C-alpha cells in the first residue's frame, strides 16, 4: 500500500473514455485527467490517476468520451451571421462584397459571439480566422468574454484587387475592396500588426502571418509575408482558392505545379499552411508529406470543386504521407459545426480514398493545432499541454460505446457536451456556456443582421 500523500490539483475528470490523440494513439477506456492551473498534469487510467490527487473540483464523466477540443482551422468568422443571406441576393446586384463592406466592429463582435456559443455546444475549443476580420479587437474580445481560444492575423493582407473582381465577382464590391490596402506599401504596413498578441504566453488570442490569396498579392508582398513569419517564428498561411481552374491556369503559366513552385520558393514545411489546395497531383503528395507542410481541408468547398471535374484534393493521402492536414468549415452556410465530420467522410468517400475515424479526429484536433503553429501546446491530451478538452454527454444517442472515434469525430453531436475546459477553466457545463448568455448573443446577432440588411439594400 502506498504511503505517498496525494498531490493537489485544480480539476480531476475521471471515469471517461479518454482519447488522447497523442502520437501513440493512446486510449484509456476508464481514464482520468488531472489539471493544475491551465495545464494537464496527469493522464491515464482512473485507477492510477485518481488516487494520486486531491482535487479542488472533480467531475465524473460517467463513461462519456473525453477528447481534445475540436479546432476549426479556417473560418471567416465575421460572416457567420451571413449563413442564410445568399438566397436573398439571388436576382439582385447585391453580393457578399456589399455585405462585407458594411460590416462594423459591432457586427463582427456579434457574429463571432454567436459562432463562439455554437462552437462550445458542438465540442470545439478554438477557431482560426485567415485575415478576414476588419477590426481584430472586436473579435479578440470574444475570447475573454466566452473563454474560447482564437487565432487570427492581419486584416486583408493583399495588394492586387483586380484578380478578386475578375475571379470572384460574387464576393466583391467597390466598397469592400475600398477597405483593402491601396498599395503594396500599405499592405506591408499591415504585416505583423497583430503579432503583439503573442507576448502574452497565457493569452487565449494568438496571431500568425497570413496572405489573403495567391492572386491578390504581388511577389514582393508574398515574400515579405513569408519572411516576416519566419523572422517571428510564427505560422505562415496562404489562403488559396478552391476553383481548380485557377490552379491549372497557374500551372500552365509557370510550367510546373503550384506545389513545385512553393517548394522552389522554400515555403514548404511545418511552419507553413495552405488553405483549400484542390489540385494536388500525385507526385506532389510526397513533397508535402515529407516536409510536414500544413494543409487545411474544407470539405464543402472541395465538393464544389469536384463538380468542376478537375479537382485533385488528395487530403487523406496527404495526411497518410505526413502532411499536417486539418479540417475546417470555411463559412458553414450548409451545415452546423457538428456536421463537419460527416461531411468530410462523404467528401473523402466520393474521392475514392475513405478517411478513417481516428484519422479524422486527428485532423480536427492536433492537425488543426499544427496548421496554426499551436501543436506544441494544444490539440492532444498530454502532460504539460494546455487543458483544452471536452467531456461528451454519455446519454447522447451517438454514444453507443462501439467505436469512440467514429462516435466523436464523424457522427454529429446530438447533445451539447457535459463539460468543456479551455486553458484549464470550465467554460461550459451540461450544455450551457458559463461566460456568455447564449440567448442574448442570438438576439444581438439577429439585430446585427437586420441592420446589415437595411444598409446593403436587401431589406424590403
């Protein structure tokens, strides 16, 4: 019998099916996690972990799944409240560009707050915006209010507007583009403007360097962005398009694939992430896999690209080759956050390379964390990492106890989590966010939408 005195901890979660998502794919069918301050201090069988600690708070998972919180690796969060507006634009001259042109800081805050509530209730602990927030402070405030983790970058780093007008008129307007930098010099001034947020190592908001798109940046701006990311040791992201035609046009002009060009530019590797990437030729898979480059898979947009007939996404092949593949919603106009896993499975099946449930869980957690340079502190349940975790409600209809990976990462969540912890703090308990009034957030978002409808000319 041990005579060692139990150690103190702040939170002890026990009697759950713990999916660690560590490199060994460890799973504890009757597992426990101990948390001290903002970090995980023990993970293992309940019979081993529980006797070691005297906790300020304990939580009985009652056989529910415990997993790293999902991270949405790519969302235009300021547009979350626009999810159902596009049908109203049909047959008019009003586009999403007009909607974006009219966004105020209050609108962006309302949109992000509504998204944050939905994220918590769907098993997420963080999200990544690729530089499409006009006023980052408005969205960053949501992290403190709700307790959710946010990664963001400088707003609309671009110095070429004409390609946007030519290639995506449905997303453009004069008012929207007037909010972009008006020159390369102006765009360069935006680079790195959000990196000050990284000085707070314990903060919920972190920044990276992102380019709005490959055709909206001159070579000067693109290389400056890559150099800035490398100089500051942060992730470089490029938001590439999802239309295969653009990739093929780029290849025809350059005489080689987009991946080969990125490799020649020295931009591949774990410090870089590329969004969408709907054309990846078979001989490019090894280049991305061997370098551990980040790729963000947005299943709905890839399925749209497949309708074009020339898409070659190869997301599952990339993950198996060693690339850090993440899964994201982009703008979830056709699904709720919890349906992302189901959509990814459908997308992969249609491409002829089905994704396994454990692979998909990695893409939604540690893969997503790596895509924004955060894999060393979140994305898996390991000692020393930040305590960002979700305890599923054991009475949910999907919790049948057959395959916890499929029930967690693929099948949509039918009941909000029993508990969500972010940075060691309980932010949701039995489906209810603790830092924000969910009903009030919905009402504010609805008022924001009404104002936008009026200002864009869509109302009445």
